[in-house]
DNA sequence: TAGATTGTTAATCGATTAACAATC
DNA sequence: TAGATTGTTAATCGATTAACAATC
């Protein structure tokens, strides 16, 4: 693996490659070219070759990429060749949906704890998990070796919840609350918000 | 409004600005500087001024931006100063959550139709909407003047559903299915996928 | 060998940021 | 006036793409 610094754009494309390669594997396709990947995913083939080559020489000139080998390599790069345990905070409609979706899928990102500050929800289960109060976060995150967190609380609570999570040692956060979360710590925070996404779509209306 | 071409990066930031400005308005703040916005949203102030200035001279030198005025301007730019009607296809856990969330919010992006190809779901209601079969899509989209669509069906069905929506005259699609949707038509397609987002987060684990 | 495709450089393109005159 | 802040240019930085030698 070449240790040049990797841009976020590349990191965001890797899961997209992985998803398509996994699909190819299920179709029993053993080899694929950057051109074929590019055509399917609407990405420039040179871009794909450059992205992959930043981590090593995975392809064969004149042949292409071995699907199974490339899947393994990308999983290594993304560090998802091991189970990554995830906590979810805020079991509203969206949190509920994400928990169920995750339980149904079989991949290495596993939600193993769910928290909510509503006493009425605490003790109930979602996707097989008992909903816990926020003050159990520290202990549970340590005990279960949870490294990532998903925030699906209202905007007003999001920063506070993030602070608690970071304090508890979480290394990355995926935030669905419509607010920008900030931190001085070395924690990666990705934002995603349905409303903002829809609003930016509206810009392109004729 | 200056007619230079606007990059997608800018369009994605506009809703973020709008969100914060709306917050300021609720706090009865009347004026704000690019520096203040930048500090809160973790965005370079020069970036913010440049983004906004691409659409007109909205600020006052030495003073800053009038919050209410800027909100109106951004809404105009995003074309959300009118109600935009949205269809949702695929009423699973996620589709359900998005419908409920949208019904609860009071903004101008309104989900007014929900479709699912499962006969058991058809006729049931979600967030006050009767779930309809896919073959009613064409008529409903025309009648209700629906312009955007949210896809929350499984990956295997997503491209087909997108083709139907585009055929029905939809102008933009927000796709939550873990697959890249392609089209030859002039339709904007944005992708968002929880699994991919989590996977890219994992890259930054120590 | 001929055709295909990678790895990689160089060129291009675009986005971000610094800096400052204008001006409130 | 002095301080603050925009609008905007120029500089910088980074990402994408074209092109092609290497080679399977």
C-alpha cells in the first residue's frame, strides 16, 4: 500500500466499487476492466485505475482486475475485513429503519447498541437490541468495543450527543441530524440529511 | 442573478447555509457575516461569499448579510419558494421513516404520493398517504404535478423504478438504493446510501 | 503477433483560499 | 474617522482526464 495521502473523493468511491464488484462476484464474473466498471458506475476509467493504483498494483495489463482479489483488497483498505461495531443514538423513525436494515443485511458493519433519551423507549427492543439510556453509553461503547456511531436524534440534541460519543472514544460519526457537528478531536464526521439533499435537487428543476 | 454555471459543490452548500440562516432567524438575529457563518458551519468565509456572490450582491460591505433577505434569495435560487411535490417509491422501513419525517416537517418539499409494488401494502396508509401500485404512477405524477422522486426500493428494482419515474416525467431523483442509477434523459440523480457512508467512515479508523 | 488494458505521467480543469480595494 | 466586512481578483491547491509506454 502506497502511503500517499488519499482524498475523501477516493474514499467515497471505494464502497461504490466494492458494491459493484460484489455484484459481479455473485454473477460469477471473475475478471473486470476499468472500462467495464466505469461504464456501469458512470465513472471515468482512468479515475478508477488511478484510485485503485494509489493502494497498489491490483490489476494485470492487458487483462483487467481479478474480481475476488480486488474485493479483498478494497475491504482491507476500508478496514472492513473485520467486524466494525456501531452504536446508534436516537431511535425515532429513521433510527428504527436503519437498525432494521442493518440487522437484515449481512455485512461487517454491525449495529450492536441503540440509545435513546426517552424513558418510554428505554427497555424496548429494536432489531433485537434493547434500547438503552444515554448514561450507559460510556460503559457499553467500551465493553462492546464500538468504534463508529450513527446519530439520528433531533438537530437540537445532535451536538451534545456527538460530544458524549467522542468523550466515550468513538472514532467516527455518521450524522443524520440537520445540523453541522463540530469537534476539536481527531474524529471523522460525515453528514447526510434528506432535506438538504432534496433541496439541492430542486435547484436543477427546469 | 449571474448566469455563470454553478458547480454541484455550491448547490450542495446552499441548503446548509439556508438551514443555519433559518436557525438564526428563529433566534431573532437579523444580520450575519460570512465569518460567523463559516465558523459555525466549518466553511471558509471566502468560500461562502463567493458562493453567494455567484447569484447576486446580497451582502452589505462593512455590515454583512441580512438574514431574512438572504433566506428569501436562497429559497429562490433553490426554487423552493414554491411547494415542490415529491413521490416516494418503496414503502419499507426507510421509505416509511422518510414519509413520516416529511409529514412532520413544515417545509416546501412535500411528499404527496407513495408507491409500492407489494399488494399487501397497497391501500394501507403511511403518514396520511394511501400506498398505490406502481401502475398508477404515471397518472398520479401528472395529476398531482409531482416533480421529484425518492427511491427506497431494493437495489434490484431501483433502475426499473427510475426508468418508470423518468418516463412519467419526473425531473429529479434522490436514490437510497445501493446501486448507481443511470439515464440518458435530462434528469438529475443524487445518490445516498447508508452502507456506503459507513464503509467510507471505516477507512479513517486508526 | 495483435488486441486489450493497466499503471502512470502530463495536461487540463475546477474548486478553494488569500488578499485587498471598495465601502458601509 | 476607524473598524468591519463584502465583492472579487489572483494564487494556490487538488482532482479529473487524456494519452501512451509497458505488458499480458
